[in-house]
C-alpha cells in the first residue's frame, strides 16, 4: 500500500470538527483526547481521524480501492499522519524566524483544485461519492470540503515554508558546519552532501541496470525504502571518512597534484551526472542547502583526495620477487603454468539424475555425442551443450580440468560435479606439453610482483585510514530541513501518545 503514503504527500490538516450529533459521550471524550503534544499545544485525536479519513477518500478516488479501517496499513498511516501533524505545529513555530507567512490566495486555489480532482474521479460517480465519505467518517459533503480546505492550508503552508527555508539557508550553517575534523583539516558538511548525492546516483543507476537487464536480486527486493536509505547514509559516511583520511595523508606528505588532473578526476567521478541532467541535479543539491559553488568545490576536494591516494600508493615500497620465489611458485602450482591442452565437448545440467541419463546414452555403443548435444540443447534443465574447443588446465574450474585432463582421448566421462552443476564430458583431443619453468618465469615474476604490490598498497591504505580516522562532529547529518525539524522537536518536547493513536 505504498501509494497511500504518496497520496498523503506532506501531511494534511490540523483541525477538523466533526458534529457531535449521534456520538456517545465516551466517543466525544476520546475524540478530544490529545494524540500528540508539541510544547504546550495539544493535537486532539479527532484531527488525526479526520486526516486519516481524508487520506483514505483520496486514495479511493485515485485507485478505486476501499481500505478497511481494520486494515494493518491504516495503523501505519495513523503513525505517519501523527508525525506530519506534529511537523506542521513545529513549522508554525519556526515560520516567523524565517520570515514566512501564509498565502491565503494560494491555499484557496489549492483547495479548489484538490476538491475538483476528487469529485471528478470515475470511482466516485453518483451516490458512491456520499457513501465513501460516510464510510470514512464524513457526515456530509460540507464537512469533507472543510477537510479539503484544511488539507490545502497544511500542504501549501508546509511545502512553502520548506522552500523558503531552503532558499534562506542555502550555502549557510548547514552546509559549512564542520562534519568532521581530520588532523587540523576541517571537512565541511557540503563534502558530506556531495558524497551523498554521488552515492544516491550510484544506487539509482544500479537499480536501473538491474531492471534493464532483467536480473533480480531477492535480497534487494525484500529491502524496504528505510533500509535502502540507511544503507545509503552508511555508505556515504564511509566514503567521506576514507576520502578525508587520504586527503589528510596527502597533505601530510606534501604531495603535489597538477590542477589539470584534479579537473579530469572530478569529471571522471561525476560520470553519472549526465544521466540526471543539470536541472535535476541543481534541484537535488539545492535541497541539501549547498550552492553550486560549494558542490563544485566539494567535487574538487574529493578528486584531490583520490589523486593523493593514487600518488601515495604509487610510491609504496614492497619486496620485489626473486627468481627463487618464482621457481617455488612454479613447483607448487605446476598445473597452473602447464601449456598442455584438452579439447572437449560437454553437456551441463543442474539435475543429477538427468546427467546420469545423458551419460548412459552417450556411452552406448555407436552413440554420437553431437547428436546427443543437439537433443538436450532443447531441454530446459540443460544450461549448456557445446564444444569448448582447446583449453588449458588453469582456464577451467579445478574439478572440471582434473577430470578432463585425467581422461583418455576419445573417452566420455561423467557426471562430473562442479560449482556450475553436473557435466557429461567428451574428450576428443589432447595436446601434452611438458611444462618448463623458463617458459613461465616472466609471467610468474610479473604476477608475484603485482600481488606483492597489491598487498603493500592494501596495508598502506589500512594504515592511513587508521592513522587519519578523524573526529566526526555531526553524527546525525541529514537534509537541512530534516535537521531543522529534529532540532525543533528537541526544543519543543514533542510527545506522541500511541495508546490514544491506536484507539
């Protein structure tokens, strides 16, 4: 029922008085009970019920789906609405400080359009309109129209304030506050926001790629939006900390970087930006309270950190492999450097019993392996039936190579189990070459050299990250607007009474 949340938008109303006619004293008492409190301001339960009812009517108008008040989704909706009602009260308290006032004309127009949209729904024709209103707590059309007016006031007021707030704080304290300090280097919050935006684009691109390719990941599908958001924040924090460590290490080593390389690396880092377009990107970093200049400065800062990392890794010292090291490696893994080849055809299936059936048919007197491959290529349980050509021992997985190289030329073996399934293999040619150390020496030396350097680089990276771990000064960094709401909640002692919420 994710669509319900979309219909809520920015939460809806604050006060909607139901007629007490026909209500019991107990019902009226519950309706007036506080469901939440913001400072000294109480939010009665009747306001929550009105908002929930309005939302469900709106959902029906858009989808034609009736949702029972006993549905589990409604409990989640109530909690969301309660938080939104609290947010509205907080915004009203902060509006004056940011020079924001209510725009009555805009509110009136928004209410008119909202009501028009709902009434024109094909799902609310004739008597259905009134029956749906009654179903969700509205005694007549007038009471629902009042809800629409209040919804318009709430949504336009809150969104209008958010826009005013972002415009006023852009480039200010939320962007320039020290997110963390590494050595004597201050890392401003706009560095964090830059990294967050890059990680968000990367996440969206990866999801798009999976959808486009048709590949599915059950673990990804099971993740909620909240879990994905948390992962995004965690990966951003890790990114900032790592970049800051290498930036500090580069500074400490007095590493010199060509400005042209910084520009090139920045362009490389921002390769995904083209997917979103400049207008979309501008609106995104505007939401995070950073200016275009700060966004560009952050990009240069991150690019510099990357280039410092590359320069430090390039200078890393490590033990160069000797000929003796290479010979030891050759003797230990001779088969890896064996240039002998086997030529084979195979049929692969994940079904063991089917593999046995194929093997029995392939080993019958006069059987033609090509014809058997052709036959089983049409079987949905067969992953592959093909000619692999000539291959070396090291080019296949261990279990497959061992079986094929141990087999006689012209023999059929199987089923051979590997990580891919069960293989029936026909070895039709073999070319044996006696492995010689001299033939592989240069390759081995090069491989060992790369391995040794990689180990040294990895150790250097870990040492740098450990030495320059820095101090995080803003633990709960978020969008400036969300941070403001969090600050207001602390200042105004917000309480939500769940015992009343769920009645």
